[in-house]
C-alpha cells in the first residue's frame, strides 16, 4: 500500500482539485504501563507507535469544514451551526467537528478548512486511532490559523473534543501521547499537573523488542464498562475523602481498603493505587537503564487488571499467558480493556517464537487468529511539509 502521507495528499488532490497547503501526522499509541490511572489524576507511561494518521489540509473561506477520509471514502461537511453545540455531527466526523468545537469554545478563531485523512492506525484495536485523528486535525488547524496554542495545552483541548463533543468519558493519556511523545522515549505523564518527562526507552540497545499482539477480540460493552470503572473510582475517592485516587499513597493502601465496605470498590481502588506505584517503579528502572527488569511490573499490571479491575477478556488472558510461557520477560494488556492489544517484552531473537506461541494457543482455544507486529517508540504529532 502507498505511504500514508502520500495517500492523504493524493486524496486531497482528487477531492479538491489542487495540492494541500501542508500535511500533519499524529501517531497511535500503546501504553507501556499505567492503565485507568489517568482519570484518577495518576501516572501513565505511553509511547507513540510508528503507525500514523495524516491530515492533508488547506484553508477555505468562511466557517466551513470539509473532511474526506479514506477509511469510509466519505466526505463530511459542517459549518458554524454544527459546531455551536456538541453532538451535532456523528460518526468519525464527530472527532473532527469536536476539535473545531473545542477550539472555538476556548476562544480561538478557527480557520475554515478542507481536509483529507489517511491512516495506518487500525480502528478498534485499542491503539487510539481517535486520538491520532484528533491530534492530526488539531495541529493542522492550529498551524493553518496561526493559533496561539502551544503543544502542552493541546492534549486537554483534544480530550474535551472527545469528552464533550463525542461524549466518551476518557482521560488525557491518549491525546497526550499522540501530541507530546518523543522518538525513542516513553512519555512519563503526571495526569494531574500535566508535567511530562521523556524517559529514554532504547529497546534495541538492550537486545529487546516490544511485541504488540492484536487480540482481535470484539470490544464487548467496552464503553459502558469504561464509564462504570470510572464511576467506581470516583466513588472510592469520595468515600475516602480524597480529591482523586492518586492521593492514596501505596503505604496508605491497607488503611484505605479497610475503610471501604464494598468489595468491588476495594478491588478497583487497589488496582489504581498499585498501578500508580508500578508506573513509578518502571520509570525508576528505566531511568537507571535497567530495561529488562521492567518485565515483572508489566505482568503484575496485567494480573491487577484481570483480577482487581476486571477489564480483560479470555483472548487477552490467553495471549498474555502464552507469551509468558514462551519466554516473554513480561506481558500485559494495553489500553482501556475488553479487547485490544497485548504488549510482550521479549528478547529480540525470541519475538517470532513468542508470536507463534500466541497464535498456537489461540488456535487451541478456537479463537480467530491474532495479529502481531514489533514496534519501537516513535514521535508525536508533527507537520510533515
Ligand atoms: C482509554 C482512554 C484513556 C485511558 C485508557 C486506560 O484508552 O482513552 O484515557 O483511561 O483507556 O488506561
């Protein structure tokens, strides 16, 4: 298939009869560790994938936005009325209209624009194709309009597009990863202060590879379950009298758990508090250059998501168990849960054998075959030309 940036430019020329003024790319992400901690004001450690969404764009007169996407080969057009209030544009166009809405709502004078979107980020695989789309469109509009919106303020705005316009109650991790990640690094983000530290994550130098297994599990009730987990966490924080679960330190965990009578809330709280600590421990190991030692933390994160947060599914657990049995140093589900992808940290020479072991375990259980790819950390949203 032609390069994604080429496809965006070609789509633009076919649709609008002239070349674009520029192209902007934003990546999908995986999260190394720190799951469901972002909306608890905690810590996350995602990195950007080399798979990207590209927006080829140019201005147009008036408050009008026209967007073509190669995925559906559809063109969506909207004007000031549709972005005056959330929810008027639906489907994939809502992510684009949501960005325009959020920019205007924050007082920016958003230029009218024509856009053509192409993407290598698979949909529904838990790799944040929606944040990649939001970030590509946002950076395009910011540049085309010369808007005063530095990169560190862009994730919050893209998150508002998703929370308020699209109506998905997600945290700030995915948009931060799509915008702020750096090549060769994982992004250590404090989701309360939005401070970041770029942590060197040189798998190659350590003789390691990161295998991403796409579980191909259908997302079962993912939206409703995500919202329910968020509500449980907020209820737990309220019961404990803290602004967010981030405020419960690991050394206060036992006392905190003893104050909660609902066993389900206890499990949810335990996941979040221990997961925040695992992010901090992973960062400490990476800062010390001890990359291969992070494996057990990844696996412990998976066990916590499986048993305490209860967001894994049989395909995902099968992939993790098979990867570990085949020699992975650590493995975990990445992303919101109920499907999506598994990360396995492997010796570079073992990547294929681990992938084959997962495929064999799937076949034995009669699951449709999984996909897999090895990845290195890539950079965040950027203007290509
Ligand atoms: C989804 C959300 C993120 C985050 C993860 C779980 O990807 O979009 O904000 O909550 O789930 O860590």
